[in-house]
């Protein structure tokens, strides 16, 4: 690559040519009314507590189904423990993420998210390891199926939010 000579007499590389410079549009701050109108167009934020609540409700519903379908008390207990193994770590993370981080920098928020995600995973693994000692007559299929249903319940919460926004 050759060097081009600038009007000032100095050398510059081909990368600095004026053809590649794109003019950025001027930044114009929004007025208060424009900002409020923009906020009105955005969907409301989904609370992490609502997701935890939906997970708990789904866990109880699945536990009732396991209880009705099985004659063993251990199956219903296993299903309830599976719901708890999803809801309790999720509640810990929701508490950690909603506790006073609103004014923090983006880097601190990302670090906080990673920390609470690690805590959530750690607590869930500890609860799963402890399951054979905690739940008498443990049924792994009931526990795991209930956990999966609880984890997927967050999508249900998102669909409900979307549906309520359309009806409003």
C-alpha cells in the first residue's frame, strides 16, 4: 500500500482517505414530551418476581397432577422439591438483581448479573445433590419433569405480558 500526501505535506495511509469518512448525524436530545411518548411505545418491563411467581404456580400445578396420577406420596414430594429447586434459586437471583443496582454503572450491573447467576446455579446444584437425603422415596422423573416445566414457565409469563399489551 502506498502513502498519500496530505494537503499539509504529511504522509497518510490509504485508510485515512476522505472518501471513507461518513458524516455522523448530529445528536439531538429528546424533549420531555418526546421521551414520554417513546416510553409509552415501549412494552412494560417484565418483573423478575412475576416470572418467579409464574414458575411457582406452574410447579404447584404440576405437583398436583403428579399427586393425582400417583398413589405414592414420594412422587408428589419429589415434584414439589423439583419446583422448589427451580423457584428458590430464581427468587435469590431476583432478590439480588432488584436490590439497589439501579444507579450502578453498566459494568457493575453485568458483574452483578454474573454473580447472581452463579449463585442461582450453585444453589440449584446443591439442592439437586441434597435431594436423595431430603426427599423420602425420591422419584427422579417427577422431580426433573417438574423442574423443566418450571424453567419453561418463564416463556408463559412473556406470552401473558405480550397478550396483555395487545389487549390494552
